[in-house]
């Protein structure tokens, strides 16, 4: 999915196990200038992910945070500079991992976009 409105800022792999929020978040990100690839399961995300393909991988899974954290760890092991975030409704007990914790309180779009912008900007800096 691509935005026609803004300059392309890179691709984000968005993983969300709830169809409505998957599409809503994708729309927000596309309007912000990102190319967005969608995955509705962790397995889909694992099969689509390739080192260097995405500026950011966002997990918004409610059903299996542990498996999402394991997927995050595999990605970071293969590409340490890969930015990976976890979107959670409130501070969640996540297994120890090397992933930033994105909190989206009450679906606050401005907060979400500020965090995404920060992570994407960091990912765009040279090694």
C-alpha cells in the first residue's frame, strides 16, 4: 500500500491481528508518507521480513506478545539496526527483548505518529 500524498519515507511492515486497526493504522502511516506492507499474523511477518527492506517493523498483536517478542529478537539478531516496535494499549509485561516499547494510549494518533517518526528518523541515520 502506498501513499500518493507525500514523499516516500520508506517501508514499514505493520503486523496487527485485528483487521480494523490494521487498516486504520496503515492509512495513517501512508498519509504520513510511508509505504506500508501488511501482515495479520506473526507468521506472515516472519515470511515477509527481509534484512534492510523496512525502515520499521511495528507489531500490534494482542494475542501472543511472547511470539511477537521472539520474532522481534530474530529480526534484531539478523539485522541489529532493524527498528522494531511493539504497539500496546497499556504498559504490558513483555519478555526481555531489544525492541522499543510503543504505547498508544487511548488510540492517540499524535502520540503514535510522534513515536513512529522518531523511530523512522533513527532508522534512516547512517550506520
